[in-house]
C-alpha cells in the first residue's frame, strides 16, 4: 500500500470533512476520493434500517421519482 503524507492543514481539512473529499492534482486532474469513516451512530442507524421490515424502493422507482421531479 502507498502511504501519502499530508500537511497539517490538509489533515485538518480531511478530519473535519462531513462528506467525501475529491483529491485533485495541481492541474485539477482527479486522482481519487477520500472517504471519511462512519461514526458508530451512523453504523447503528444503518443496521437498524437494514433490519427493519419496511420495504425499500427499487432503483427503477427512485429514478422514475427523480425524473418526475424534473418535469415540474
């Protein structure tokens, strides 16, 4: 595995990120993404939702809903 050492300022930005961070080079070329870790609370919430007996929506249903919103 490759290890990349970031500056203190970069480390602070990554640590405080509330969402994924896109990593680009000096020319703006996308190099990848930094995904923050999930908190214990987020993992617990996802586990509860996955175990719930409430049926979800299919990808097709979600896409149809999104398309209908664009028509308004």
